[in-house]
C-alpha cells in the first residue's frame, strides 16, 4: 500500500478530520483568508436572514483541503441552522437522498461533498428538491405503480467539488451562488497556524510558523498536518518547543523541501529532465516511466508544479522550466527544438 503524501490536500482519515474539526472556525468573523468570498457569503446570509428565508443554494469549487466543508458549517452557524453532511459517492440511489431530505427542518443546510460524483438518477431527484422543495417518489411497479409527491421544507444546499468541469450544466445552473476557493497566501496560513498553535497550547516561535506556512502549498489542511508533525517532532527532540531549526529538521525528515515539494514531485521533475531531456514529453509517457497512473499525475502532482512554474504545458507535451532546473541544482539546458526562442520564456521568474 503506497504511503500517504504529507502534502496532499486530501483527508487522511477520520482521525485527521476530528483534529481539524476542533480547530475549525465557527463564524465568519473567525475565518482567516478568502476575504472576498467571505464578504459575498456574509451579504447573502445577512440578506436571507433579514427576509427570514433560507440562503440560496451555494456551490463551492476548488482544490481539496481549502475549507469547503468548514465554510458549510460556518454558513449553517450564521443561519442558526443544523447542517447535514453527506457525499456524492454515498448516495447510490434516489431513496438514499429522499431519506436525508425527509430529515431536514426549515432552513437547514444540506452539504454534499464531491457533488460531481452524484449518480444521474440521484441528481434528477435533487433538481425538484432544489427548485420546488418537493420530490416525486414512485411506489410499486407495473400497472400498480403510482407516484406520490413528498414536500421538503425549504433548505439550503451547499455543494462542494474539486472537479467543477465534471458537474453537469443543469446542476450548475440550479445554484444561485457559485464561488471558487483560491489557494491561501502565506500571511493567511501563518495567522491560521498562529491561532491553532495557541489552541493546541504549543510553544512555537514565529519564525517556525512562517516556515510551516511557506511550505504548506497554500492549503490549510496541509498546514495543520505539518503543524501536527512538527509538534510531535518537537515533543520528542526539543522538549516541546517549536523553533525554526526544529521545524526545518522535522520537514526534512518528511522529505518536504523549501518550496513545499515532496519526493514524488521531485521525481516527476527529474523524470522530465533526466529521461526526456527537459521535454516536451507526453503525460502518459511520464506516468509509464514513473510507474504511476496518469490520473494521479494530472490530478494530484502536476497542478502544484504548474502553479509554481516548475513545469509548463505545451501543445507538444510537458516541459521543465529553468526554475525547475535551478530548484534541483541542475545545469539549465535550453530546448533544442526551439533555437530561436527567448530563454526567459522558460523561466517565468526572469520574465517578470
């Protein structure tokens, strides 16, 4: 079984979820980062509360670990409502959804994670529930079949997805509010870590928290995970005091470098440089060389490398940038097939 990546935005299980829940903000005023998104949601909630109506259905999309579940709970708390949590893969048939809808009370929040993975039959049930607050259920079969309409109390659906492109057009159109969650700035992550260290009664130097924030890939879930690993390391190696050298040693032990890359990220870049001479190379070829699934590279590894300008996509395939060569302390080799190109094209930092 492959080792779970420390810097993955995906959850590592229920234990981590419980840990993060204890650190989760409960109100808009406590939420750090995503200032524009929080302002838009606060206006929507305040306006709906003033009219004594449920908030419009909300769609949150973005990479994993950025706080979509947390925002659903914050919205519910601000509305004074109860939140019911489920996920797309857990709803296999219409009856599963109907059972949940029947438990809702007036103004409750229904949060569906990975909503893009809802089966088509369940999605059809959800349409009428979202628009008309009712579902039509067929009883019996054949000549004895009959349809009954079940009323649903007005509620707010909050859907979360990491793959908005896989969401059907009819489903997207039924959300009154749609927001993309951006990666967090180091400043926001530092403030999150500072508050969480206080909640954990962890003695941590400010420089140590900045180091964690800088290597957390803009993702609060990763920042909290690194904080846990560093806390454990400090407890064993430094009498519980988290200093900059202790933090750097803890991250070195986890294989996380100064840019937040782990061994799989570096292997991707080395493969592109050493095997394919910096590119261009097709993603399927890189996956075969690494012994990984193509989907793993596209969905898990490649996005952060693209964001950091370490890899670039071209019509011919993936290329390693000069920044990638510099990061691995390798000699820059300009692409042979583009002799007339300006080399600064392959070093975004030089082009700025």
